[in-house]
């Protein structure tokens, strides 16, 4: 099957044409090339000083990162543990989960990554004093907390991207919108590229102007009837999401014999096959009759 030709039948004219000599395995293993898009501008943020925690606790919140600095107080502290959580979550995450662990009292300067945009994060401290007493901040029931909110970011990539064939080179696309990360999605960016033989130069992504675009679907027209790679990105005022990828395959029909393929209309091909079989049957019948006639002589 890997080296067999694939064809597509165009619904508008019932014409069967050769699609490409690219094998199905090549298409299934297609690696979507990266497409450069503008990156959101870097944020310049002001430090936030948490006066509810002992010592100097300073936060800098970005889109998906929080940088914190802790300068311990002069209090006689034996051990300290920095902790954080998304606001209103039941449990804190401690620094031991990041490999920083319990330690003696010392200057701390770390960046926590892979956080969610547009979320409020709360920080705290667990302290063990040299007299073996224990304290934790924020204190239970306290409304005075140390927290900062990450900035909004580009949307997350759309989910469940799929397509439906309409006619010709026209398709309907559907997807599920993902998290807008604090800024409403205003549109979707679409690009496609034909999937060609690996021996030829790889084409580039071309922009597509959709028709009847909504927040969950759109109609598109490709400029080729070959198999195509497709990417969809959600866009808000900060920038574009990572892409959701898809391979669009026109309706396929296997060519039964590589050496012969029909370029005429489908029904005419069927008519030709029927007439050819009838003619062959007639020739066989005439041949048999001639043999019988010869025997009688």
C-alpha cells in the first residue's frame, strides 16, 4: 500500500484524477514544519513587596513565571520553607517539590515557571525557630496575604480540530476554543501547504482567508486538490497561540492498476468497461460457433 498511487474524485464533475506519487506512509509520518510568528513583547514589571511575611519577600509576576526573592529576618530561625499555591486552592506547593527543599535560613532568589496566565498566586513561609517552635505564614484565617497575579497571555491552542469535505477544494473546519488566558480571542489565523514528495523542495506555509468564520468553525478553499497540511492559531490582542495541526485529505480512491488509469468521466468509464466485456463475450461466441461449423464439415 505504501507505494500505491492515490486518487481523488472531484464531486463537481465526477472526474477521477491522479493525486500524487507520495506514499501514504510519507503522509502519515509528515513532520509539520515550524512557522515563525511574532512573539509577545517582554514585560517590564514592578516588584511587589509582601509585608505580611517575615523578612523581605519580593515578587515579580510575569505571564507564566513568578520570580521571588526572600531576605530572612534577624529572628533566630533554624529552618525555613517557602511555599505557594494558586489562590483558593486547598494545598500549598512547597519548594521541596522544586528540589530546593528545607534549608538553613539563607537568601532565596528563584523563578517558578510553567504557571498559568491571568491567575492569582499566593506565597507563604513555614518557619522552625531555634527553640523548636513552629510558625507558618499566612496564619490560618488571616486576610493579609502575599500574592500577585500573572499577566494575561496568548490563547492556548485550539482543541479537536477536524474537517468535513464539501465539494471541489472546499472544506468546513470545526474546533473547540481553548482558554483565552485573560484576553478574549478576536480571530483565528489559518495557513496551509501542500504535502509534496520528500525529494522536492518543501513549500512554505500560505495564509488562508476563511469564509463564514465563527468562534468554532469556518469554511475554506484550498488552492490545490493534493493532500495539504493545515494549521490553526487563536489570536488575541497579545498574540497568536501555538498551532493546532491537521492533514486534509481529499476523498481518496485507490487506482486498481498503476499502468492504466482512467481520465475520462466515471460513468463513461463504467460504460466502456461494460461494452468491452460485451464485445469480448461476442468474440468468444463467434469463435466457438466457427469451431462447431468446422467439425460438421
